[in-house]
C-alpha cells in the first residue's frame, strides 16, 4: 500500500491561482514596507520595527484573502456570456 503525502499550497501559489501578479503579491507579503525601485523596502516615516511587525499580514490571513476573492478572467467570462445571451435573445 502506497502512502501519499499531500502538499499544502503556499500563499504565493494561491494568489497566482487567483490571477494576481507577482508584484502585487510582494506588496501584500511585505506590508507595511514600501518597496524601492532597486529592491528591498523601507518603513513609512516614523514607524518602528515593532509597529511594522504588528501590522504585517499573517500567512493564515493571506490564505483567507486569496480564498475570498474571484479570478478576474472568470468574472469577465461570466459577464461576456451573460451579455452575449441577452443580445442573442433581443434580435
């Protein structure tokens, strides 16, 4: 008997399945750091590391955020089909 191990998706993989770009995912995962154009990030003025740690988004919250969204391309396809059917029945 073979025993299979189930691999859990990372938050980044969940966001990619939902159609998010890597730059948007980086903004979510590094919040509240403000990205620099050369890489890395800087905290908003006057914010301490301790305050930033309290504001950071946990992995479990990231899973919830990805799960409570809808893929943009799917929504576009639904509306396209709805309006296409409406036009077909009008004429």
